[in-house]
C-alpha cells in the first residue's frame, strides 16, 4: 500500500523524533539492514538551532561528543563548542547518517493495532504502521511557565529560556531571571556580562567545579567511571532522573559559575520565587540554604576526586575546599517590581514531558515512561534519548550512541521473534517485516 505522503506505509521500525537520539538509532539500524522511517515534527536536529541563545556553548568538553560513527574531529578536544560549531558538527552528522526521514510531520497517536503484532502511527498526513516504534522525541516538550506569570503587568516582557537569544532582545531595564539550573545560571551570566541589572531567583540546583587539581573535572569523573554508572547502581536509582543539572559553563574556555561572586559584582540574589502580589515578587527565605547546598555539592565532588587521586597514587596539585566569597546579609522575601525597574522576566524552570500521544500502558503516575534501558513492557515499544535512560550521558552527545546500539540489538532480536511467530501462525507476508 502506498502512503498519501509518498512512499511506503509499513516499516519494521518507526522512530518518532529526528534529533541526536533518533538519528543515532537510524545509523545503528542501517548497519543491521533493518528498514525504518524517522518522522520529525520540524526539521532534523532543529532544537539545537532554535532553542539556544546566541552565546550558548557546551558545558561538556568536545571530546565527549561521540555520536555513532561521528566523533568530534576538531583540534580542541578539551574546549567547548559554541552554538554555530555545534550546529555545523550536527549538520555533518545528519549528512553522515542519511536517515530515511520525513520532516514537518507530526505524530498524533501511537497505539497497538488491536491484537495484531504491529502499531498504528497516526500522523497529520496519514497513517503509518510499524512492527516496532521508538519514541526518540526527548523529554523537553512543554516550556514550564507558572500561573503566577498571568499576574504580572502587561508591560513586563516575559520569555522562557527557550525563547531567549541575547540581552539586546530585552527592553531596557532590570531583568528577573527565575531559576539557577544550567540555563538560568548561564543566562543570568550572559545578561550580567552585558552590563544588565540582574535579579536572580535561586532554587536547589547544585554546582560543580570546571577545573580541579590540574584537570577538567569531567576528565577526572571519566577516569573514575562515573559516566559508565547505570541508573540501577546510582544511589538515587531512578530518582536521579528528577535532579537538576549542575551549573557550570564552557564559556571562554570554561570556568566555574559562582553566584556569590556575581552578588559581589552587583547581581541581586533571592530564594525560591513563591508568588506575586500587590506589585511585588515574593520569595522563600532560603537563599542561604540554596547557596550552601550548591557549594556542598561542589566540595563533595572535589572530595571524591581527592579520594581517587590518593587511591591511585596520582601526582597532582594540592587539594582545596571552596570557601564562600559572599554571604547574604539577610533573607529578602519581597521585591517591588516597579521600584526595582524590572521590565523583563525570563523563566528558566525547565520543561515538562508530553507523551499523551503514546497510547500504551507504560507510564507511571507522573506521566514518565517506565522502562529498563529504554525497553518497555509493551513488546516492540521503546524510548531513547531521555536523561539517565541508562547512564548520565543518555540524554547527551556522550552516551546516546551506547543506548542506540543497545536498542538496535533489542529491536533486531524482537524482529526475529516476530518472524517466528508469524511463520507459526501463518500471518500474511504483507504484515511481515521487509
């Protein structure tokens, strides 16, 4: 049967999502000769082009960029690619993979086709069917903006971190950045370096050092096999998937982000944003705790490196412990918007997943898929590219290749199983994988 969009309508595998995860799996399936189709809602690897600010750069060193068959080939493995370099590298990966893909097509529903051993993949251009389906659309679907945003005066410009591009984009005046995870801390720094008056509402995000005892911290952690630790062996188990990423930056060759130092330079810090009433923002009195907890994590990571260096007998510069360069003189729980001259708010509190279009009993009470290394209990249904799908690098350039290879093997095994089942039951050849 031909498809109204052109070409075939049935595939052994349909991959939903044409980002780094979906393309990595396509590469692995092509090596195995397994026919498949990648369906991308926008354009391949579009997120890196459309949801990153102008000064964006990687927070992980270039040597960790290891997509299948496409590692970093530049001359600065311990540097941090900036936005244009990342997109150039990804464009090369797209050309390298040459995935069988259609772009600008939205998948509206994925569901098993009754009792048949295949899935219906309903799109806005027609129906596809597949023996197996891989959801590789990521977990960052809906930008989170709290309902209190509706209370702000109409004249205040509001942006989500996905919409922020540069300081010139904002009207003149002070800026409130809400959230101090990787995006919030880096956007606050971007504005601060541009000379803007920044107010930052902090949260419980941890931080880590960029360099320690003569090396990049990532290099130490790689030697310590941290990036090989599966989620099943992490002290938090699946709970680590809910953790906020450590804030640090690769900007200008890489450095720490120290909010206390920003405060010394004029940035205004507050605790967690709690509300907006009477023309004033309201904050919880927990700034000191937020800063202390971030520093505790910073020192704890460094202490684990100290322990490794001692155990291995490695010669390295002496250890150190971070001591605060600034303490909050008081906890401020109110900030008058007009008096502070705040004309912009940037919401940097993340995204929420939206898998409502996947009609299968594989989700927990919070709407997150339940899986083991991306394999769900629904035969033939998989997830790929999610944070800590298997290891720390699962949602990053460093670990998705390993996950894609694993799923390709699982897909190949199930494909053999399906052929055996159809041979036993006499299923028509039209339903069998090509």
